[in-house]
C-alpha cells in the first residue's frame, strides 16, 4: 500500500516583525501571511486526501503564544481532525519549555484528546494499531538536555562533553526503536533537530554552538523509508540518493532578511516499504527585497540611491531594506524623506546606514591590543566603526561561532 504524506515544519505563525495590522481580521499583516500559507497546506491535505500530515515542529515563535494565535492554529488543525486526516505534531524548540514539568505550546491537543491528532513530545515509535494506518512512525521532538540527564551527570561534564553525551543518548534510543521495528511495514522518522552537514539559513548561523547535532548516518539508515525533519528554515534534501529521502521542507514563510532568497513551501510524499517519492510544493510568499547601495560620488548621492530602488510594481506589498554605505561626512546629502517616499508602495521600507570614516578605525594601544582575543578585537572594531547595537550583537555571535569552528578545525588537523 502507498501512503500519501504531507510534511511541513517551522510555521511560526505569530511572527509579526514587519508591517502593520490588517483592518479586517485585526491581526498583524505578517501573521495573516503565515496563516495564508498554513491555509494552503491544509487545503492541499484535504484535496489530495492524504493519509498523514506530519508537522515537524515550531508552531509559534516562542512557547508562550498569545491566545489569539493559538485560536488560529487550532482552527487549522481542527479542519484536518474533522476530515479524519491523521496529524502528528512534533514538538519543536520554540514550542517546548526548558523547565521540567511545564506544558509546551501545543499541549492542549493532547490534553483535550483531539481525534486523529497526535502530539509527539517523546522519543518513541508509534505502531500501525496506534496510528490507524499501515505505518511505523519514530518521533524525535526537541528535548532539553536537562530532561535526558540527571543533575549529577551534567555537573561532572563540560558543555562539549554534555552535548556529545546527549547526542549519543538520542542516537542510541532511535537505533533501539529501529531495531525493534517490523521490517515489513513502512518506517518514517519525524524529528525536530539539527543534522550534521545541513545548510543553514543565514539567520540561524548565530545559534549553532548550543545545538545538539544528529549524525547523517542515523537519518540515512536504510531501514527508514522517509525522514521528515524540522528546525532548519532552508528547504533541502540531505540524501540525494533518496534511500531514504532526508527532507527539511523549510519554513512556510520568510521570517527575516536572512531568508530573502529562499523559496518556501512544503513536501508531498508517497511512501511504501523500501521506497519513497516526494516533491517540494512552493508557497506564494511575500517578497523580501534587500538593496545594498555603496555611494561613491557626493555629487550624485540621491540620484544613485533612487536609481537603485525598483519601480512601484515590484515594490508593491514587499518588505524592503535599503542598506546605504557612504562616508560619514556625506550624511547631510542623504534625504531620508525622499527615500521613504520612493518606498511608499512597499508593505514596509527600512533604511539602514553604514557611515564609513575616512580615517582608519583605531582599536587602541598596540600593546593592549596584543593581549586581546580575536572575539574581543572584533568587538572593539564594531565600536570603532560605530556599528549599531543590534548588528554588533548579531556579528559578535556569528564571529564567535566562526572562530570556534576554525579553532576546532585546526585542532583536528594537528598531527600532534
């Protein structure tokens, strides 16, 4: 029997970091964007009469969603329930509380025992008699390390040792579940996790240092027929041979400019024992336009800026960011009002300025500089060029991660 599966993830339906309110629904316009994508996913599930919907985690932007957004999410899930479509929701890192015993953001579906809806908040295997379809489903939700280790175990280990220990625990549990599975029935793994070798969206690079990482060997296990992943917002297949397909569908809408060039959507798959076919289904999402402009001639500052701004038809409804780089002494030549007028057709237009100084940025006394770490030197440089606090914080986190990765690479390659 061929099972039809719809797989999506990272809905984040309450992201309202751009735009204004919709006068009809009284919801933030950006929230309505995410809900429109969710509506199309639900409509496709109903139209195609899929056997299973897998949501691989992160319904909201945090674990304390506003009741209004919970209502909107619930309406869509209840459509699937009333249609008799089995829906499995894997708990993601934005859904779960790090404190033991606290309810996660989608716990109400389990509490109310909503028909045909399973909330996967444990590492376990669901067998055909539980699912009501001929499938075995292994679920790996996002589980804080504190829930997998005792305080004594954590106290005796460094951060890196703790991370490796927990990763080994997770991998061991999944392998045990696979070993006990029925090899004559399709096996699907659904996980909200980072997989080694996955390509991150630029907005997520700053978080890599604290993440548990599962190996590609685990998710490429030939005993699996399909692997439904969530957590990374960039759509990708981590196993080009498709034996099994290891798929991140990506987020259902663009979260920020780090995802400006990424296509958003969901996945439809047909799964049998020993084989799976899948296709990525794009969603019509709101465009993000990033316009970096380096100014080089003081006599044509505004002409150069306005000449780079697209025509109104392309700006219509878009979220636009104009990033200007110019010498600090040209500030008076930049007419913010004229730029904002040109961006009027956009849903939102941002102007970000990088004021460059002609003189070389000074980091301080040379003797003192020699005692600083690379990260401390970067922090001094951000201050010297007067980078705004938000950008400095993001670059600090990214720089720290890059430096750590380089140090590890050097250490690993050291023959000593």
